[in-house]
C-alpha cells in the first residue's frame, strides 16, 4: 500500500514556485555557513532538471504544450522576477545545473502563452539583464551559458535593438578576439545574429552608427593579426552588405578608397578562404555604376595585377553564380580607362 | 558551489611542446604533446581551418559541446584556441589509443566477450549522458572508443570534422561522400526524415559486431554497395558459425540495436539495463587483459600508417 502515500508529482506551476523559493534562499544565504546549503543546492539542481524535462521532453516522451504554457506563465508571473534570480544565481550552480538552466531560459524565449511571447514582455521591462549576460563573455566559467541565453533573448527585436544601441557593441570587437576559441566564436555568433536577424533595425542602426562602426570593423577585425578573425569578419561583412535591406549602407561603404584598399589586401592573402570571401565584397566596389574617381584610379592602377589574380581564382566546388560574378568583374575592370590627360 | 575546474590550460601555442603524431582525419591531425607550464601530457587535435570550408559554425558547436562535457566516459576539451590558420583543441591524452588500433595490432579477429561487455557498457554510459543533454554523437565506432593506460574508456569525437585516432578505414574512402557508411543507420542513409538518438543505437550495434569480429560488417565492400546492403538486406547479426562462442544475451543485445525501424530500437537508458552487461567487468580488468604488452601508441600508429 506504500504507493498510496507517495507524494503526488509536482505540477509545472508548483515546480516553478519551489525553484523560485530555493533561488531566493540561495541568493540570501550565499555567504553564510548554513549547514543545509549543499542539500538545498542539490534540490535546486534537481528542480531545474525537472523544468528542463517538461520543456524539452525526454527520450521517452514528447513535451506537452499545456504543461509548457503553465510553466511559462508562472515563470514570468508579475513581481516574481524568476528569470533575474536564475541569471544571478547561475555562477553558483554546478556545471550540469548551469547547462540545464541555460536550456530552460533558451526554451522559454520561444514559449507562447495565449499566443504571446511573454518572455519578451518581461525582458522589455528588465533590459538591464542583457548587461549581465553580455559581460559574461569576460568570465570563462559563465561565457558559454550567458552567451547562449543572450542569443536566444535577442530573437526579440526590441531586445536586439537595446543591445545594438548599448555601449556593449564596442566591447564585442574585443570579445570576438578573446583567446579561448569556444568563447570568441560564441561572441561572434551573437554579434552576427545582432547584425543580421532583424533587418529593419539593423539597417537603421548601421546608417546611424556608420562612422565608428565601420572604422572599428576595418581596423580591429578586417586588419586583425588573427587569421580566424579576418576570415570570419570578411564573411560577415559580405553578409551585411549583400543584404538588400542594407543597400544604403552598402552604397556608402563602396565609395570609400580606404575600404577598397583593405579589401584588395584581403584579396591578396594566401588563404583561399579569405580571398573568396573578400571577392564577395570587392565585386560591389566594381559593380557600383557611380564609382568616384579615386576608386577608378586605384582599380586602373592595379588593373594588370587584378586581372592576373582572377585568372585562376575559383572555389572548390562548381559555382555558377561565382563564375558569372567573376566574368562581370573582369569585364568591368578591363573596360576601365585612365582619365586621359587633357591635350595641352 | 562554484565548480573548481582546477587547472587552467594555457591558450598560447608556445606553452605546448608537440611530440609525435598519434592520429589523423580528413582535416585534422592529433599529436601527443606536453603542456609545459602544467607539466602534463595531453593530446592536441590540430584542425586546418582552410580545409573546413564554411562549416565554422559546426566546428564552434562541436568545440563548445566538448568544453561543456562533464562525464568520465567522454573526452572533454581542456581548452581550444586559434593558432594561425589552425584550431588547436587540447584534450586529455588516452595513452592506449582507440579500440580499432588495439584490435589491428593485437586482436585482428575481435575481443573476448567480457572485454566487449566492459567496453560497450562504458560507451553506453557516455551515450546516456549525451542523449540526456540532447546531443546525438553521430559517429559511434571502435575508432572513436579510446582507452587509457589504466583501462579507462572514453568516447571521443563529435563527428563533424575528423576522426581522432583513426586511420585505415576512413582514409581509404576519403573521396567518397561521407567516409565509410558501415556504421550508419538506414534512416540516416535514406535522408528522408530527420534522424534522432536512435541512429546512435544502430551505430552502437554495428560497433558491437566490430568489436566481436575485428571489423564492421560489410567493411570489405565499397561504400555504395554498403548503402545498398544496409538498406536491402536483413540487419547483420551474430549468426555465423564462428559466432557460436558468444552468449545468447550478447546476440539479443545486437539484435535489439540493429532493427531497421528506429522506433523499435531501445533508448540508451533502457539498453544499459540489458542482461548482457552483467558480463561487464572493471577498467582494471581491461588494463590487465587487452593492454598488457602493447607497444607505445606513437609506434603503433606509425606501423599502422604503413599497413592500412
């Protein structure tokens, strides 16, 4: 008859409440020598694991929509600040609980309650949480967890805008060059997401911040001493400039002599990876129908070198689009004439 | 309860002294090396980024998974950093190399059953952990089961870029579409629907046969033929004359994994409860039985490179 007295499994709502109570406890009692602390931490880890199982299901069962919705509404219930508590307590959790908590936060960003993304409403009112997540990149033990949460949060357009307009954008140029590859590549993935996901916001942002942004992009990334940074940066630059919604920024970029020179240096690198990506941007300078005289001047001066470079220049795989682009660039350069000196 | 990850491995290539090559894959080479400041022997996987066309996102995910892993049967990355055009992933050094290595050197016809049970149990514990965290390994095979000098067993490599400690089979088929498909589940070959954790269970079953025979079923055939045989023939099993030496529970385990319909294969968690694993012994047993008298890994690697 033992089964009769087994405690009923907690509902999703009760699970969130229990988690919250423990988070508050951990938050308050962190520095005290509370004898029960280890026990409470173990309990907290277990609860976070259970939240994850509800949201993701297990190898035996699929997640249930109703349970997910209950969990989400309790999690973001007014005046409870569960997300803030969880983010703040993350450094205190062990590795497994950190991973589980990260997956929970990531998943909650996509959960709808009455067809609303209520996570977005919460973040809207608590934007400073983004500051915490971003500065995680400076902490080896937190970077990947906070980084993953951050990428999920900037799925919401207003949150992405907040990050774009913050001072943190300048810091990203440093984060993506940190020594640890797993961290720097995570920062780069976030940076890329910020600059490509929400088209209208990005277009507006780039125009408004054109001067400092591209000055930093050129000097810190495209001219970095790290091969990996240069390669990733030139790829990202191509993605940004070739996006139709950024055409105004693109037109501005391709009229600058300094930009052209940087791209031509990348074209001359030994790395095929960098060369091919640099070509994607270089072709825009050539295709511009209103080339300023100084751009024409540089292209004409380097005409022979460029044509020689393009002779045996192609990607590993057959690529019709690339061949067509290259043919057009070659023709365009061949047709360029130096400005004739006026007859005296 | 901040985890004390203890040692911080340096992220400067100058802090490592590279010794001999101990493995290679399509776009990576693995070396034995010394981490000078910590005075610790490590394995370093050096990936040539120029050869990894545009799958840098895939590499990021693989490396991140490896650095967040926390399980005795999985190889965790100590750290990773870019060095010129390559990416270095620093990992624990598994002194005895892979099971494929060990078989090729000393057990060409496969291992004894208690050895197989011990190896497979350790691998399965790794799969339970990975699946619990939503990862599919995608490349379970003897070449990715690494053994340390004390008999500890770890599953390596998350399948994207290269195969640690693996020469031979994959090398020969480098120019075909995906390497040898011997371990690949039918649903992965068909590419009709997405596949899930159950694909690893199929590969696990093939790996069981590999450890029992010294090679995977169909391994002598060209890749296209393997595809057809996997899709059209009955699943391979332990039913040849030479397999009489194996127990009924081993045959049942293989049969449970190698079912064509992925839904009918057990989960890794369930499989771990299979009676076959009662035959499993300790790591120490592995060290005493299969590792005794093997020559050092670097030397074996050189010999294998000549022969396979």
